[in-house]
C-alpha cells in the first residue's frame, strides 16, 4: 500500500507516518518545499529515513496534480493547510486557500487522474461553533465562528459532494482537540506546559493566557491518527466525529499542568485580554459514539493522561 500524506511534518502527519510505516505502507510525505521542510517531528519519532519527501503546494492545482499522477497513491491523507484558529483571523485568505482550495485541488486531481484512491480529509470541531451543552455528532449543523472554521466547513462539504457526485471514497474526520509532545508552542496546551516547566526550573516567572473559561475536549494525538486510518478501512466512506466525549475548562488544564510541576498556577498565570480571539467557542462538546460503533475506535487517554504525557516529555528534555 502506498500512502501520500499532505502536511507530513506536523504533529498529526508525523504520527500518521509512524503508524502507516508500522503497518507496512510505503509513505510519501509532502511539504510546500521539501528541501527546507522542518523534519524535527519525523526525526523525533525515528521515521525520517523511512519516508520519501516531495514538494507540493495544495493550493496550486498543477503542483497537486503532478504529485498525484507521479505516485498514484492508494490512500491520500490531507493534513495540510493552516492549523491555527487565531492566525486565521489575521490571514483569512491564506486559511481559505490552503484548506478549502487545497481540498478541492486534491479531489479534482483524484477525479482527473481516474484513480480509486481513498481520501481522508482533516475536518475540525471548530465547524460546529458553540453548541452549548449539546454534544455535537455527525448530524449537528455547522456554525463556524472563525475563518479557519469556515474554510474547514467548506472542505467538509466539498468532500461530501465529490463522494456523492463522483463516487470518490472520501471521508472527513471531524476531530476535536488532540495534543501530544509534538505540538508547537503556538498552541495553548504546549504553551502552558512549556511555560510551567520554565517557571519550575527558574523558580519564578509569569505566563500570559487568554480566556481560561473556555471548555474543550482534549485527546491524545496518536489515538486520533489511528481513527484516520480506520476510516479508510471501511466498506463505505463516511464522516466521523473523533473525540473523548469529555470536555474540561482551560483552567482545569492549566491547574493540572502546574500541579504536575509542583506549582500553584494562581501565582504565575496572568489573564491578558489581548490574547482573547475576536470570537471564540465557549464550550466544545462531542458525541463520538458513531466512531465507537462503526470503527471500533475509542480514545485511550483522558485529560489527565494527556497532561502527564506532555509534561513528562518536556521534563525529560
């Protein structure tokens, strides 16, 4: 089996590469410029030498078509594009082009070449917006509240349209938050972990954060890439919510991390209103029962185990 992972250098792409290699796949990974791509995650997982890298810009149809024609992959995993909700407010055009246009280009290339390739698209819980106390499932309407979420919503419907109109085996995983030691520090979870670690090492310091009242469903990234793979093992393509099914306030995450390092977060955390987004989701709740029923997938780690895994990795550096 030959798999093409678009956006292989990120957290999910690297863990997915590791998983597929363990299952005997030939793995080709793409980056906008493979010559200067950051390879730290692949190297950290010990799989860099087992992956073939190639340059591809998903928002450029000629580039996308050329790579798909060259490798003719059995499976394509689209993990490329902008990954930051906050950044999408500052770069909304880039968000739309790299996510929705990129997804369209891959779908068009699969159709144009006439392949029976199975396609996974990385969706997002951000598409649901704020559902209040109602857990979101696959039938919950989208109410996106950021340019990132709008782009992800468009990509979701493109996959569904090409599945129904052209018979492409396309699936979207509507993934809720999932973390790991590979998260870059621009993500709030890693910012908290590394901030607490630095304070614990020096004995002093402050950490500025935004709205601590938001609630999220935090899972373990290696679990979530397994769900991606399982989606493409099914007889029929479909879309799935992937989550733990439990949500916690960001303040809970902060307290757990600082406690792990032997600190009282009240002494070190400053709430900075400038770090709050123009519009944000107060509560993000999920119902992943369909994934459990159809894929046999369940999250293996709760929030406590996620915090422990991230803090242990940072403390051992």
